[in-house]
C-alpha cells in the first residue's frame, strides 16, 4: 500500500495509470456502473494488491474487464480468459448473442475460466466473470494498457460503492497511487451478473480455429448439443431479466444468495454504511416501541422515490423527524434513483444522523430490483 495520497488524473492523461498497471500497481478507474479498483488480471502481484487495498476476503471473486476488441467468446478464449472447449455450441451461440446485444455495457457473464486467469481472481472457482465496460475512459485505458483488468468496486470491502472520484479518495486515498476522474457514474449500481450453464452434453464434438490480434491463434474443441443453456441471474443491475429473455428467448432463473455460482455482490451484507440502515416497508406501522432502534435517535431519511412526505408524517406521529433527508428521485425515475443511490447513502453516513431509515423500492420493474437488492444487502438485520 502507498503512504502518499492518491493523485487524481484527468482523462486526457492516462500515461501514469498505464505505466502503473504495467508495473503491477493498481489504479481506480471510472466505469458506467461504479468506480473500479483495477489491476492486471494476469498478474498475481497486482491482483494481490487489489485484495489488500480493499481488505477483501479471498473467497469473493473478481470480475475481469476486457477491451472492445474482445467481442466474441472465440476471441476471449484466444486471449486465455475463457475456455471455449468447455462450452457447447448452444452456450457459445447464446453467449455471443448476449455479447453482441449488451456489450459494451453493464452485463457480466459467468463463463468457463481460461488458462491465463488465476485461481486468485475466481476464488478457486472454474468460472470467471467477464464484462466489457461502456465508459470511454475505461475503454481507452484497456486499449492503452493492452491487458484485461480485474476491477472490483474501489472501496473497502463491504462498504458503500463509489460513484465519484472523491468517494474513492475518501475510501482508498492512502492506499493507491492514482484515481482517474471520469465524473459521476451514469448507471450508479454494479453490473448485472448472469451465469450461463450448458445443457446436457453429448459426445459429439467439432474443432474450430479462431484468431485475435496479430499472429495469435488457438484450436479448440466444442461439445455439441441441442440443449439450451440455463441462464441464472446472480446479481440484478441495469440489464434486467426481461432484457435478457427478450434477447435470448430463454427464461432467466433468479439465484439465491447461496447459489453455487459465487459472484461479486452476493454476500448477505454488502454495500453497507457504517451506520445502521433499516428499510421500512410500511410506514403506517412504524414501530414506536422502546425497542425500536431509531427511537430517540437522530434519523437520516433515505427516500427512494417521491418526496418522502409519507415517511416524514409517520416519523412525526412517533414524535420524531429526520435530521437529514436525501431524496433519490422526486419523480420516481429508477435511473435517477440508481445513479444517486450510493452517493445518497454516503451523504447520510457522513451526516450527524445516528441511524438511517430507507423507504422501499416502489415496484419491481426496471432498475428498482437492483436498487432493492443493494438496499437489502446494506441494511441491518
């Protein structure tokens, strides 16, 4: 870890970051979802530094971010990131269809791990999460560095994800050399994570050859089957289950937190502020008993949708009122609420409030399931 404060880099000056990455250092980068802590995904020293800076346990796998040129499963396999020989024909076709539809963008695909991906990156699993970020600065950095980047969110483990460069500075400013300032993140919540499981495999196989970049080629064997893959949603995000079903004509299953396909962001407690956060589903029945953890406390109110009048009236009924209030979207726009979610949680966490009360997501469409997921994992149980 560095003993100096991180230097903020403008997007027009990526050279120091590229040099740092090539020398096994880690840097914070903007993506369209949240800021990531990036290091060479093929470099054990760099990956170890990611875990150390975040204080992240080794059982929590990392997502590998790739450049726009790696836009097919065949190219990902040629680069050593994915093992196409463990994918049947249907799995390859579905994966390529999803890549073609949603990349670059906030969709992470869980695919068979290639030979160049270390067990440290995948927490010992034989699958790897891969995505292609849409943020132009992230793309420029990937191209300039010429390496895939392991890049979990640039915050200390379990804490609120950063959506601005100053959030990264607050979290990791004394632990990393550089933070690239790309402004506020457009999406505001982490990528959708989708596992693609092959169907029942047959013994029929065919060989194909693929190439990527100059003079790099591989020969692979693909198991052929008519079974459609299972699509398992491990973490909700901007790309919804409906979006995926529309693109693939395959029903998407929703995994539980204990699903065998481990994924970043699936821990029961995650994205959490230092202060206790409670989600109030029904404000008309707000608990005013002596055992209520918010009684006689300074309350920070996080309003997911609307102006918060119902919540404030409920608090007034128990002789309380919020000392600080953050409304994520007065007009109930899921995109606006998602973009402001983590910044709003951080604002209340840094306020004079003793405890945070949050309104529930208003419905289960669009980005609201992702918002509800992050709030649930940030809440006190």
